[in-house]
C-alpha cells in the first residue's frame, strides 16, 4: 500500500512534509466526528508551497494520509514533545480546536495504534532515513527541511497570535550554529513577515531525531502561519500571498544548500 511519495533530487537537501496528507481510510473516517472529517488540522497546501524546491534539486517526501490517521512527526512511543503544554499525540484524540477527533467510544485502542505505526509511520521514516543516507553518501552532507503550517491563532495550543514564520532547531542542537545564524539573517533582512526562532515550535520528532550536525546532517523545522499563503477559514490557496511567501522560503532553502 502506498502511504507516501518520494521525489529524489540531485541536491543535498530533503524536504519532509509530514502533515500534508488528507486521506483517511473508510473504516477510520466512519468513526470520526463531523468536524474531524474535514481534517482541519492539515498543513494545507505545503507541498504546493514548496514545489519550487524541486527546481533547486531538492528531494521531497510527502505522505498520503492525514495526521488523524497517525502523526508522522511524533515518536512511536508517543512521549510528549512539549511536556506540560497542550498538544496532540501519535494518533490524535483531540483536534487543535480542543474538540474530539472520534465519536464517543470510537478512539483507537493500543493494538490499533501499534498497527498504524507499522502500516503508516515506519514506511515514511524508513524512506526518510534512507533518502538522508543516500544524500549524505553522495554529497558528504545532508540538509533536512521540515515544512509545516498551522492556523495563526489556536488557543488550545498556544496563547495569542503565532508569528508568521517559526523557525525551530531544537534549541540549536539539530543544526550547526553557523547555519542557524545564516537562516536568522535571512529572516532579519526581510520586513514582510514577523518571526521567532525556537519559540513555541522548536522542532518536532523528525527534526530532533535526524538532525546530527556533528555528522553534517542539518535539520531545521519551519512552522508557517497559514494566513500568509491561504485563507484559514475556507482552506483555499491564495496565489498572491503564496508567491510573496515563497520569496523568503527560497532564500532560506538557498542557505540550506550553501
């Protein structure tokens, strides 16, 4: 069963978009609440937003299935990435709104979660790790860019308004200090979007697990507020906003390749 697509590029960069998928198997969809069936917590259109990266020679891995099936950016043992804060888990029971994902009594049990890990989570991570190894073997280095997006205001998860661009390097441990400095310089040199580095979103499981700057594997996460490239209420793509956002994204990816 195909659970992801992998485009192999020629440059030392892999773009991972673990929350781009929207598919939900029928047997799971039948158990979701009406609001959850819209898969509102999707990182909408991020594969379209980053499509230009193929022109840069980047590889790209994109899942087919929704984070409501399984969250590929969570550890397989479901240990919280943000202890003490509201968050969602490996097989989310709650939406970003705080509403339930499943109808009453329909949540997956431990055995079903384990089965989803084997069917959906492991194939994506095997492919991601394999592509990083291939890139590193070919170039002597590898960059991993974790592309994410989210509504700019989600009271259940964070207070107030999220900045437009939220760069995460696991507190400076998933990439070199020099790369982080160059990425910060890109953000500081533009005045269209506000930003934060290692704020609420410091990097999820993938950034923390695969970033290994000592071995020349640099991992960075960027969480984008959806208001800067789409309509948050209708989930519609906004071509004008997206084009302006892609300007700074290209500059950031250029630094990953520098």
